[in-house]
């Protein structure tokens, strides 16, 4: 297992559509393990393969709280089959967009179909935080980010700020 570098905005790969997996093999299993390690290391609750620069429809999630046992969930080729009319709002952050939180309204419940790590087809009804997290991650697989919910002006401002902070060398006092 290894921790991979997380791709941050502005990077064109984050806008690309990820490719479906045809067969779950050793490479996919290794990637899933790396995604979990990278996600836990960054204190995230979800991570899509594209965020480590790999355009495959794979994502991992763990929405367990600090006091609970870890609950790692991995999803291959996830698709949303049904959503509720009822919505919920969370303030969402993204490991690919540092220091940015945006209130986003999404369907409260979603039903998804996916393939598990053993290659079996499964379905799952998701509610609350898990539902929001899955929708956020599936958006990644389709090249969509939380800043796409904002106006172009606001979006450009955030990207500019992040690019600037990337270029700034680390400040030290010696
Ligand atoms: Ni994200």
C-alpha cells in the first residue's frame, strides 16, 4: 500500500470523465487500497481515483465518526438509479480544492448500483452523509467539482487563490 499524491485545482484531469472498469483485477484492488490509505492520511471521508490522477470509475468512502469502528466502502462503476425529492444541505469540502467549503443541496436519499471489490454487482440505498458523499464522488467520476455549483466569477476567484498559494514558497523565519 502507498499514499498517492492528490491532484488539486487547477488541473485539467479533474474535468475529465473516468472510464468504466471491465474486470476487477489485481491493479484495481491495489488502487483501492492506495485510495483508502491516501484518504485516511488526508482525513477525508471520500476519494475518487481521478483525484490521484487515474481516470477509472473507482471511489472509496468512509463516513464513520471518530468514535466508531472504521467502515471502509469501495465502489466500482457506481451509478445512481434513483434519487429522493427530499433534499439535504451539507457544507462540502474537497481534497482537490484546499480550504474551500461550499453549501450544496443534494437529494437526501439515493439508490445506487455498483460492482464490489470481488467483482459482484450490488445495490445500496444511501441516506444522509453517505448519500451526499457518494453523489460528490460520482460527480468526480464525471469531471464535476463542488465549485461548478458556483458562478463563474466565484469559481475563478477560488482557483486563482489556490494557484497563487501553490506558487508561493514556504515562508520561514530563521
Ligand atoms: Ni471531492
